[in-house]
């Protein structure tokens, strides 16, 4: 199973490398005003993927982190407070002193 997972990621990496080399063209991006930037197409695609992927991913990881913290607090053993002594024992202790 580990071999298949490794093979899958190798195929994905090789496919991305082939795509990047075949499409290594300049893309003109119109920024604001008359400002333009020439960016290579694979780099532009990677940046747009990260801009769309990272915010929800970071939100999800933060949510999972908070839920795990709450779960750890809920699973922590609670120390039971000492039961108060009956009044008759308190009177006996005062008489002895």
C-alpha cells in the first residue's frame, strides 16, 4: 500500500513537471492603473491555487486544533474535592486540642 501511495505522488509530480515545461510561457497580468506584470504560466497557476486553498485549509486546521484542545480538557480526570467532615468529628477534634 505504501508503494502505491509513493507511486501516485511520483506520477503527480512527473505530470506537473511535464505540464510546467510544456507551458512555460509568459502571461501578462494587468494590475492597477497601467501597471503590468509578466509571470510564467505555471507559477501563476500555483499562486492562484495557493490563494484559493490556504485560507480554508488554515481555518480548518485552527478549528480542529480548538476542538482537540476542548476534547483534551473534557477527557482530563477531575480531582474530586475532599468531602467535608461531619460536625460530630469537628467537635471531637476541638475538644482534643
